[in-house]
C-alpha cells in the first residue's frame, strides 16, 4: 500500500500546487471565443449573396513566465514514479496549450492543436478506423435512417432562460454541497460550457426539449462533476483544472454518458460527426464560407451552421488550412472510453468507471494511479453521475457489449434469421 505521508509524495504535492499556479491562466476555450456580433454581420452578407469572411480578433498572449515555471516543474519530475509522470505529462500539456495560444491565427497554432487533439485522419488506437472514416460512417448511416424514419431535428422551442431553470433544478438534486449554477452567455459557439461551479449555455438561441437532458448528463454530471471532484482533492489539485491532455477522455466520457442514459439522438450524433468532416475540409483548404455551406447543406440552420463553423475556425485562419482540431476527440474519446470500461469489467476492475470521476484524468491515469486512489492519496469522488450509481446495471451492460462485439455483422444477413427459426 502506498504511504500517503511519504516525503516523495509530499514533494509531488508541492510540485502539483506550483503547476496549478502556473497553469491556471492557460485557458483554451475561453480565450478563443468569438464576439457575438460576428453572427448577424456574416448572415446579413450571406443573405444578400455576397458573403464576407468573419474577422474575429483575439488578444496577444505571452506565457513566457508560466512556460519557464512549467519546464522547471517538468525537470523536477521522476518519470518512473506514477505521480511524477502524471505531473510531467500534465505540465507538458499546458506548455503545448500555452504555445498554441501564443500563436493564434498562424500555422503554429494549428500544429499545436494537432499535437493536443489530433486530426481527422488519425487512427482510433491500433485499429485501421480513422476519426474521419468513423464520422463518415455515422453521417451515411444516420442519413439512411433519417430517410426511412423521417426523423427531423426536434423543434427548438425552449428559451435559454427556461432551459437554465430546468438545469438548475436537475443539478440541485446532485450537487448539494457545491451548488452548480446555470448562466446564459451569448458569446458561446457551443451550446454549453461547464466549469466547477457553473454551466454556461448559449444565449440568443432556442433549445429543444432533448437538449436539457443531454446538457445535464454531458456538461453537469461529467464536466462539472469531475472538475468539482478534482478541486476537492487533498493533494493533486491540478485534477480540478482540466488540462488539455484530458480532453479526449472528458469528451468521450461525457458522450458515453449521453448514450448510457439514452439521451443521445441521431441528430446529435450526426452533428458530432459533421464537425470532424468539417475539420477535414478546412485543413484541406476550405474557408469559413465553404464550411458554413457544408453545414447548411447537411441540414443545419443558418445559426447552427455559423456556430458549428466557428468551432472549427476559432483561433485559426478563416481562409482555411490553419484551424482548431479539438472536435476530433469526441468520437475517438467515446470509442476509447467504451472500450476501456468493457476491458475494466472483463479484468474485474469494477471501480475503474468510478475512478474516472476523481477529477480530470486520462484513461491511462486511472490505471497508473490506481494504487494512489486505493491508498487515499487521491480521494474518491464526492460527486458521481447518477447513472454510475447503479454499478450492477452498468456492469451488466458492459459485459453484454463486450460479448456482443465479437459478432461480425458483415458475416450475417437478415435472411440468416429465417434459417435460425428452423
């Protein structure tokens, strides 16, 4: 059992505290927000038939002091020690994010984004499936389903104010000691963004009834919960920041939460896939207008097409090639989280899904830091998603999924079921 009071762990606790101070201002998404007035300006030019590219402006960033501190911390870490390796990798992640922010609008920004989040052509683990091929599969399959089922986008009839009220009520039943507020922010490109003590939702737009539970499960019960739990850690407070290296696991876990609670719908899944395709198009040279047209022709409204395009180009160049690739992680993260949980159940690691909620971690961190969670150096989560409370049902589902995935659908036809009846 790990000695939580060892001098070595105390040294890492001190290094972690220094890292939190150095990294707390290196915030990616909030520093890439577009001004709200760009949408009406662009739409007016688009509707009159002479669209002009948006011209977002960003402050200049200088993180030289933070970078020097982070590099010093990295130099003080022993890679052979699991906690030392965690601190090193987290600090390195922040150096990449800082360098990316210092180079907004130029090729270095895009290169650092690729290092942090990957690109559409990346393979999903050791498989031959790429993020792009998975996205195209989902788009094609969902379009086939939509033609047959006639499943249009649900009506967006709820105001941000009414959605905020509903979410506050839902969150109050879980976040009892640390209330999570819901505020309206007209600057958001995404529908929502979560912090430890508040979830922001986009103002100036309407929501569908499906959005409420999707936002609750994704933003509140994963993003806010893990950040709150990280902040409550006795030693490794960096787990409450959400370093860029944890983005894939965070978005994968949040998307998995939508699936496991049956709040994911085909239109939402298609939107996720379309973003990956859009990043590919932009990296190939499509400009903002081209990507906007792509979303529009894929069935999104003008407003949603603009916001989806803004996600791709925030921090990059609206003329194309240098873009923000963060949205690549959603499908890959989902597949990794699902596979990780299945493997954990198979290996009798029934607590691994719970360990994912101790703070903002990667899947590898859960494995590497298991002994430190068991010893109490890393505290068990104060808040967990409600779906995680029924561990027996989750385990049953994962056991079933693990076995069902052995069946090769390409070797089966529907006519085979006629034979099975005989």
